[in-house]
C-alpha cells in the first residue's frame, strides 16, 4: 500500500503557484482549493476563509487562511480509510435491517 504524507506549507504554496503572495485573487483561491464559488463564499460567511477588500472590485483572499482550511479539513490516510469503512458498514447494516423488515411483512 502506498504511504500518504501531508505536504508542508511551502510545498502547498508552490503547487498552487502562490509562493510569494500574502493574498491572492478569488479565482486563484477557487483553483487552489478546487471549490465552487458558492461553497467558497459560504466558507467566507462562516469565517473559515479570510478576505480583504480593496475597493469595490478588489477582493483578495489571505493565503494563510487557505492553508488553515486545508489543514482543518485534512484527514490522515488512516483516518480517511477508517471513516470510509465505518460509513460502508453503516450502510450495509441499514440495508440488512430494511431487508429483514420486508421479510416480516
């Protein structure tokens, strides 16, 4: 099995091409996080992502807040695999329970 490792901050910044920036545009942030605009602005409203306004058309996103979001939503490979197994077991149990109910009818 391939071992997964978390990337360091400089590696993440280099991957998305914003190594030298303190802020980036909304479109750069959307590309970096692979998010849609609606989800992105919901995260802004919820305080997960910090933005800075420079006039009516100058909305910028703090790069540090993007890194915080990625770290907060990251799971290690072990946690992710365990979560998937637990969800799969729950679905299987629900299907079995539903099948039993149908047999009783």
